[in-house]
C-alpha cells in the first residue's frame, strides 16, 4: 500500500474534509493555547523575548498582547516563547512534546497579515497538527537524540502556513526541507537537567518556520524533509486517523512528566483528609525522565516548572497548582520547601517500559503518626484516553486569561474562537494583537 502524499494533504485539505469533532477540537486547542499565552505574559521570559523581538526583528506586524511590532518571524518567536514560558499547553505523548505551541505561534502573524477567513485558519491548524504528529514520531523513530518540540514543530508550522498561503508543491517541499534542516535540534534533557528559559524550543521553531516559508517563496532551496518524504511508514494513516483528537491537556502548568506524581499526591490527600503537616516525606516511583526533574529548591519559575518534587509539595500544601504557585516570587514557602527537600524518587521498570505513550507514577506518603499510605499507579489527568470536557478546558482558559486580560476581553476572545468559522480571523486577532494594560 502506498502512503498518502503529505504535500497533497497539506495543500488539498479543505474545510469539508474535517468532521465537526475535529473542528471543535481545533477551536478548543486554540483557546487553551491562548489561555496559556495570557498566563505566561507576565513571565520574565516573555518580557525579555518581546523586547528582543521588537529590537532585533524589525517589522510592522503587531505582537501578541503587546503594543510593539516586529517582523512575522519575530512575532512568531515572541508568541512561542511566551506560551512556552508557562508549561501548561497541550501535547502529544508519542512525541514527548507539543505541537500547538510552535504551530499556532507561527500561524497567527501570517494569517493576520493575509486577512484570512476563520475557516481557513482552523483548517491550517488541523493540517499542522496532523503533519506535526507524524513528523515528530518519524524524527524520534529515526534519530537517536531526543530533541525539543521546536525541531519538528518547525516542519508542522510550515505545513500550516503553506496551507494558508496556498503555496505550490515545489515551494512547499523546499519550505518543509528548510525548516527541517534549520529547525532547532536542541537537546531536551539538557533543559531537564538544567532548567532555564531555553525550554522546549517552540518559539525558535515557530520563527524558523516563518523564515523557511519566506525564503522558499523567494526561490531559496532546501534539502528534502526526510521525516516527511522518506519515512512513509509514519504517514500511512494520513487523512484517516486524526491525531488532533489524541492530544493531552494539562490541568497544572508544570512538565507533563511531573503530573502523574501530582495526581498520586492529590488522591491520597483527598482520600484521607490530610494536610501537609500530616506528612513527613513524599516518596515517588516513576519513569527515568520524571526522576531527572530533580530540582528541589527552584530559584526561578522555569526550575519550578521542570521539577517533580516542588509541584508535588505544592499540591500537598495547597491542594492544587496554579501559575501563581510556581511564579518567581512564590518559591520560598517554607512548608513547600520542607516537603520538596524531603522527596525521595526512584526509577521503576514498569513505568519505564510504557513511557512515552503512558506516564505512570506511584506515590507513598510517610505520615507523622507513623502510618504509610500508598497510591495506586497513577496517570496524568486529561490524557487522550480520558480527555477533559469542553467546559473543563474553557474553565481552565478563564482561570488563566481573566486575571491578565480582564473578564470582558477574555470573554470576547473566547466568543470569537467559538464563532471563528463564520467570519474573518480579525474577529479574534483584533483582540489578540493589542497591549495588556498592566
């Protein structure tokens, strides 16, 4: 059986090809991503990158939630790093990474510049998710290194942009090849071991995608994208299986690898009516990568987001984890630090065997009265096997966006996305490319 041609899929997919469930999911993913962007707006990373994009990527396009301008590449870079600065966006388990962040960050400035219809924008999002899912798995399956989402995210974003711009086949092929060749092959585990602002490379991938398309349209040639053109086994179900329906979502703004342990802590806390003062220490058995999230005393939000022990301690103390709980100025709580320092983490063979498609953890609480409480094997909340309801995702968006944007603006954006297929994209972007009144 011959695999479908990915370039044909990119250029020929139309609104009528997508089910209502696929369309509705694309809108929810867009809403979720923009909520995380609003939540990350005040981060130090976001402040630095927006200032830099304006200074170094000169242009006239407005930036997300800012009154300054940049080129399309600069706008994509700033949006991607703003979103990535709060680790709360959707992801794809087989990729060990995130499609939506680099994709939507790259699409927004191009779509706004083209003044496209909402239907075309949502179609481009779906195309990008489908290409991104397969490209990510192809790259991980053929390359020994574990690269950040920006590497294959650049290819996904080119696919979405090519669909928006109705590029011809050869220009699309060259743009895909340029993005794959120049995409940020940054080593993910370096940021896990040394968590900093470099994060998941998504902003750099979005910038690379926009630049690749602009170069290709001027005649710049690129080597064929190997993950697209020379890995047919990963593309056999293209157009039949819609991977946009198989994304996970995050209830907490921290690394996905920490979320199964968090669920274990919360389940025991609730089941036994515990407070943090009842707990001497927390013990976690999980997979290797989660154990590598080893920062117990984070000095900045990036370190807190890429930690297992600190958010587990927050969950035990507060019963939840919000952006405010892992912000730069919230990392000195003595009770949280006590439990974070006490955390014991061990690698488990069973958890290693099922990673990355499943992320397992088992939690043991050692109590002050001498008892030991053990959880079942836990998985992260809101996996594709047990997804959140639309109302749950909308509630998450409101909790992230309303404190930053204000209730009226946050609601206007939500309504615009809900009705996006009925008119122009400007019904949304007119409210995105405006500054936030701090």
